[in-house]
C-alpha cells in the first residue's frame, strides 16, 4: 500500500463551542430516538438504527434483547483481545480463566469495551467459501465466544464482535477475487452464512456492536457492493444492535456501503509522517490532519466514526508505515517511546470531536501472559510505555461522553492529559 497524503488542516472551533453544538443536537437526537418505534420495544425482526448524524453515537439506545434494554452511550474506550483458539493449547482462549485476566487488565487500564475477533478460514485469494472452523471445531469456538461475551458483560465491559477472515495462503483479505460471476455468487453466499451465523450469536449473547466485515475492499468499493448492502439487511433481521464495518484507512472514502451502517468503522493505520525521525510535534500535526480528513467524512455521511483498530509496532518510526506486519520485519530496533508517541499523536486530536465514537487498540491476547503470539517489537502495548498513554487517554474526557462540567472546556481541552505519564 502507498501512504495517502493527509488533508490540509481546517479551522477548528473552540472546545466549548463544539460541546455546546453537540449538546443542542444531542437533545434533538435524544427526543427523536425516544419517539421512534424502536425505543418503545421492537419485534425480533426489527433492527435498531441510529438517527443519521455525526454525533448520534452519544444518544444510541438498544431495543429490548435477551438481556433487556440498556444504553450504549459514551465514548468507546476499547481493547481488541485476540483469540488463542489452537486445540494444542487448551484453556487459554476466549471464555477461559486466562481470558478473565485479560478482561481484568483491560478494566484496570480504563477500558470500557473489548473487541472479540472469531476467525473464519479462507484458503487463498480466489476462494469461493469460508470455513467456519478455525484451529478448533466451530462448535467449541462458538461456545467459548458466548462465554467470553457473558464474562465481559459480567465485568461491566461492552463487546464489539468482529467476525474476521484468515487467508491461509498469506494474502490480504482485501484482495479476495473469485475471478468469475459464478465464483462471486458462491463467495457471497458462503460469506453471508459465515456472517449471519455470528450475527445470530451476537443477538443471542446481547453483543453491543457488530462489525459486518473487515477490509473487504474488492467487494464494498466496487460494483459488487449492492450484494453486500443486501447482506446487511439480512443481518439486521437477526441482530438488533448497531452495525459497523471495518474499512481500511486508505479505502474508506471509496467504500459505498457506509450509508447502510450506524457507525463508520476504520482500521486507522494512517501514516502520521512521510519521513524517518519525525518529532512529536510533527507526528501530532499528522494526527491533526487525520482528524480533519475523518471529520469531513463523518460530516459528508452524517455518521459517527469509530476507529475499529488503531495500533503501532514497538520500533523506530512506527507511524511511518503503521500497517507493516511484525513478522516480516528484520533487524528491528525496539523503541517503546516511539510507539507511545505515535499513539498519543493519533489519539489526542480526536478526543474533542463530537463525531468521534472512540477506538479499539490493536491488540492484546486472550492469555495476557502468552509471549508467543508476536515478537517484542509487535503491536501489543502491554507492559510498555504505550500502555501509559492509553491509560491517560481512556481516563480523559471525550466529547462523545456528553456535556462536561460547567466551565471545564474553558480551562483545558480534554486531550491535554494524553501522553503525560
């Protein structure tokens, strides 16, 4: 992938002005939601949808589900917890005691959400089907995932479920292409069954947010996108919570299904610089350019934006090409400070934006003590300086949290504490 240039900086109103505007809009949104049919309780086939508006996430309510009715308000302070599903290593995946330790660490960090990523297996980029089993039998993974959701809810954490694809040959899922119309029809049907299977589990377990896909560029940015829109409608017939989709950072503007979603999701591996050795000030300027660009997207679609993944590897210049996978790196110089600075530079400019629903950190693992999942220079922030930046960010005030105490916005912007160890 080639880094795309950031948008020019735009004029920003003062924090107090943004909060007041969000408050006025929020009152109207809240009243409209309360008067909507969904707020009064819907039939099982009726899906809840956010009223289109950039700041709508703050006023989201969920229809009655198996666990009753609850709000999903406030910014998402999330951590992706990766699975360890290997049958060779039982007792450390989703829904285990090891997983409970990961939840405990997330809560101590200040996290309020976790993202869980059950995988389906695709053989190569020309595949026409998804195997529901991954490492362990599907029935075992499904039961473990349900336990994981229940355990997270019991700890007071909300859950985003992200059905994910693993390409066995090592290709990137964004480039899946079955090559023929007949092949695409088989692929669309198989992926649809994969997604609907997890959507049914999401409804059964009262999952708080569901992603309908991850980086499916060859489908959702092309003339084949209408079939994906139809699939989203099928998902809404079985799952009543809000929906997102995890677009890649460099194709979200070309993703034509955004209007079908409640929240625009971005795997936000935006480069913050185009040169080595960038200063913290230069990185922050890059983060501000990202915020301007994403804010324009939110305004254009009238949708809040969620960073479904943010992450930086623990090496020199991680903000230069953030998407590079640790396993392919050689002669790496481990640099915790560089990772921490990159996190701070991306997060800080977004916290005072009313359209910003929050973010999920990529990533920790179901067994927090397992060091075999990635190298020391990988994405995992656990036990590193980046963990302190995330602690500060999670404990800061987001615009999406609602009105700050009177006068708070006149003294300091909420993003100032980010990065103060």
